[in-house]
């Protein structure tokens, strides 16, 4: 079963990543996500089980021995198999102060598999980052926190009704878990998707800055500009694209938002 302690479902392994935490990293993409963000650029990650699509080929990133069939998205993999893939890049981690990042989808949807893998990484001295939307039970957060070195935490919309409209879920649990991680002393990088006319409104920016100003362990803010790179996936997988007419934010707006968050006296970066 996906998400047990012995195996999980992933849909990609990306090596030599430089935007998913410090240093050179191996990013593992977990299948399954509880949110349905309008601007999602990995819609193939939504469902937790492997899926088959006509004409699909997402074998990039996997070694040949772990490649998926060309029409399949998602592959079951054991903890030992995944650890072996992660350890292959240890020399790059050591030279760059990098490590592994667990992303998705949402890695917290497969908690037992994630925890077991995190424990193995920790015992092998591998720096571990979790890229999360924060939508999970407090129990899962508390169990995982001791084994993760850093959290990349998505923060999208502060108004609960708007958050539910654009992501499909309330933000109350997300905000609660962010505060909880901060109180546990975990290092946090807040990731803010800059989506024109949705997340970049004055009210939302003010609300987010006010909320994160109380975090004691916030080390960085990443502004992630909306892009249309995933647009072709929606057509390929016959999924509705609600952002088909949306444009990316212009550079002037991004710089203004960066200055806005710089008032927190925290490092702010455009991009991951």
C-alpha cells in the first residue's frame, strides 16, 4: 500500500537541483496532493496512485533501472531503493552543503514512508528538506519534524474563503502547522507563489507579511513567479486548466514585492 513504512509512490527523481534548498540537491517528487491549486504546474501529482496516460513519457530523472513505463506516472519504490538513489549523489551534497528534498505533490500524504526515509537519511548524515503545503494533521507534523533539517513551506492566501476557492481547502490547518513548526524550532523558508490578481493583492501581501513577522525561525522568503511551463500537461492529461489566460508577473512587480518583504529584515529571493 502506498504510504506505508516499506514503500511509497513517487513520480520523479530530479538530480542536481539547485532551487529546492541549500546546495546541490536530489529532489524526490511524491505522488498525491490534498490541494488543487489553480496554478499547479505538476497536475500529474494530484492522485496518489500510479496512473497511465496515452503518449506519456516522464522517465526523466530516474536511472534506467527505476524508470517508469512511458505511459505511466508514478512508481512504487521501497525505502531501501530510494535511499540507494539518494546516496548516489552524496559526493555533491558533501561538496556543496546540499542534500535531499522531498517534494511533490505533497510528501506528507505518505507519512509513514516519508518518516522511515527521513530516519535513514539522518542516520546516513544526509541533510533533508521537506517542501510542503502544510496541509496535514498536527500529529504527522510533530512526528516528522525531528528528522527534517529544513521546511520549504508554501503560504498562498491568508483569506480563508479565497484560499478554499483557489486551492480547494481551508488554510486554518496550514497556518496552525506553520506556527507549530516555528515553536518546535525548525528552520523555515516561506515560499510565496506570486500569481497576478490572485495572491499578489495588497490585502494578501499585508496579511502574509504580518503573519510571518512573528516567526522566530524564518530564515528566508522565496517569491515564486507564476509561469505557464506546465500548461502542456493539462492538455496532455485532459485536465481543466483554470489559468489558461493568465500571464506571469512582470519584473517590476516582483521587485516591488521583494522590497515589501525586505522590511522584515529577512533574506528575500525571487525564485526557489
